[in-house]
């Protein structure tokens, strides 16, 4: 399922291969966010052109719209959105706790009102796993309780206990639905018709919580290891804590995750953050940074971040980056891109988003190459130790 191909001799950075039902993911890898079965402004052809190997979609959003039945009757999420590479589905826990209104958390699950139309819903850990199985997700995430920073210790302890219980129930539900799915439900049951030739259900990752308390983080890992998952995600990051504290929590937590399993840092996306996390031994990342920034006119380049809306680019006939080979940089100038944004043309959002995804995918390719050559620290220094704005 996961193999380590090469370990950097000077750091904990490593190259791996994560095998899923829809293909192999080369790690370390950055996962673009396609919350509602689409990466905003970009087509699947754009993503394939950029070299994207895996997408993230969100169970909470897909459950609300278009809904389980439409995705199921379409043959699963891959067929619904016509994407034949791996899909990771977030459980939606973060979105439930941040978007939904009149939320009530119990030991059984989470009751909430939709942020779309105010309709009432209740999701259990079991239901979240079942939804992801119906979607045909390649990597499924357990339902967890995500706490914002700062968080009192008593609250963190209570939440960790609940998240651990939900993790156990999630694993038990997947076992019930997994290898014996057809025998349990019958080959014609609508929840499994879309499986087709797939070899059973997807991988299930546990999520490590514990806020900013090192002993709680360690306890969380130990409890999740007792349950047993295919991979482990570090949750509860980028929720308001200072960046240096985020690094400290990540470094402390990843030390306790078994080396032979994939390590996933949720919601991490600035270039500097990627380098630091990879040095610690993290394999997977997701974040809206490249696409959200792209839609706001901010381009990531080897020369730093460019705010293409700025007046200084009105007559700039250079590409976004002269060192970039994407179709945007090959064919369009900063002046033209600025014109698109200032004229409220949708094409500008697409072009800069495409460039940013291309940049991120290729940055990770360059990082993997540096690890393979045992020169990760050298490449990190070359990339970060410059007087540029990120």
C-alpha cells in the first residue's frame, strides 16, 4: 500500500509511493482542493496538464449538494466528475464546525443546520464512512472534532476522547462495509453498484488531534495506532496558532507516527511550510492556497509572489515567470493578465490558478528529485534563502 523508495541521508525527508484503487501517488505530494467535485475555475484537462496526481473533495459539501443519491446513481464520484486518478475525501469535520449553524456535538455524532438552506442534519462517524464508500473515495478520512486555537486543556482532552471513540467506530464501520460489502448488502444494493471492478473500499486515515498539548498529541497517536489505520493525518493545524507553534506541533507529532505509513499534514500550503514539513518526514499536503490566491490575482513563482493586479504590471510584457514552462507563461504577459483582472474577466482567475497549480506540482517534483539525490537541504536553502516575498 505504501512503500518508501528513498530516504534523504541528512533529514527525515523521503520519497514514497502510495497505491490506491485509482493509481499510485508519488510522495511527497501536494493535493489541490476540489471541495465540491471541482477545483475552482479549472477543468480536469487543466489539472492533468499540470500533472496533478490526486484531488481532494469534501464529504460535508457533497452530502449537502448534489447529495448522496445523485453521486451514487452516477456511478461514484470519479465517474460523476470524470476524474480517473485518486480522490481523497475529507470527512467534512472542519467544515461542519466552521460553516454549519446551530451545531450540537454529542457522543453519537454532530447535529447541524446546513449553511446553504438551513435544513437540519445529523451525521455520525459511521455515516461519514458509509458516504465515502458510496462516493468511491480512494482515501477516506474519519470524522473528527477540530478545535480552534487557543483551546483550554480540559476542552482538548474532552474532544480527544470523543475523536478517538469516533475513530474506533469509523474503523469498525469500514470493516463491516469493506471486504464483506457485497455479501452484507447484496450485489444489486444501490450503495455498491458503482464499485464495478474496484478492489474493495478505499484506504482509511486516522486524524491526530490534541490541540497544542504535546502529551495529548502523543496520546492521540498511541490510541489511533491501537485501532490501526492505513495512514495518519495531523489535524488541528492552521487554525489560528502562530506559525512557529504549528511547526513545533507538527515536528513533535510526526515523530510518533510509524515510519512505514503515510504522514499527511492537513491544510498546509505555503511553500516554506511544505519544505519544513517535508524535512520532518511529512508525505501529503492539501490547501486552498494556490487556487484561492490565484483567483485573487496572486501568482507563486520561483522569483516570489506576484500580485498581478498591481499597477506596476500595467505595461509589463514579461510572463509571470521566465523560469516557468506552463501555457500561461508561454503565451501571456503580466500586462494582459492584469488587464483581465481589472476588467473582471473570468479568464484571469483561470489563468493564474492554472499557473499556481502547475507551479506547486512542479515544485514537489523538484523536491522529490532533490531528495533522491540526497540534496534536499541544499535545495531548500536555494529556494528559501532569498530576498523574496511569499
